[in-house]
C-alpha cells in the first residue's frame, strides 16, 4: 500500500507496534514522500489512516486520535490466530463494526481485506485501462466512502460499494469476493477483476 500511495504522489507515514526505528529502512527505500513515525504521530497527522493489524488487537487501539478521521480497515478475523471473539463468532458484529467500537467518532471503511498484497501491488492500473480491477468497500458514511474511492482511483483501482458496515461480511474470508476474483495466490501477477465480477461475487455471498 505504501508503495502504491507514494507512486501516486501521496505522502505516507509508516508506523507499527515495534517503533519507528524498525521502519527507517523501508521509509528510505520509498523515498522522500515516506517517513517513519510513532503510532500516535501517524494517527494524528494523517488525513486517511490505514489500520492493518490482527483483529484481536482492535480493543487495544486508542480512539481519540482517530476521531473524525477516515479509517480504512483491512482486517480479517481468523479464529486460529485471533482466538475466539464472541461478537464475531455469533455474527452480531462484522469485523469493521468491531473495530468501530474501539474508535468512536471515526469513519471506518472496510477495504483491501479481500485481495492478496502481491495482487494489490501488481494489478494497479491507470484510469481508463481496459483491465482495471475494482475493490469492494463497505462503510456507513457516504462522505468517507467517497474519500476512499478517490484514494483508490489515485492508486489504480475502481470501487464497488458493498453497502454499510453491517454488509461488510460479504467481503470477509470464505466469501466469493475474498481472493478468488484476482486469481490464485501462487500467481503473484494476479488476474484483473473489474466492477461487474466484484458485484456478482458480493451478491453471491451467503451467511
């Protein structure tokens, strides 16, 4: 994601739980548009925030710095990694609704969770390209979804609106839109998937 964003002309602030020193080499590789920072610094300075951490770590996030910000949630619930989470096991909440509980006031949009990172990097195409791929997004704020759609367009992707956060289950692991439209994981280049295949996959999802 950082590589795509920098290539599109965005400034990127990188952070992780281990501290900025562990990201200095990556920031240097990405060039002058990227820098490493603390989690708090990244949260407070960014216009759009990408949260990509294990779902089990969501309750440990501090919501205050992210209030009012657009937060892109890439998370997927894997019980074998995250342990049992009753709200998700019972399907009373989607993963992004679970995140929103820890980030009151944030405008959460579910995105990027259904595509492998290598496919994400390799399938980016400019606007108007015949083989441009689309990504599904889910969110409760039309303004936030418009912001994310604009960002996706800038990094090489179209957008398919999957509805509110409550409908985010349609792009969770095990659904037709999860991974499959972009080709097998062992093919790093991936297979382009436009808006229509993504809409069809979302519609085919069953709980």
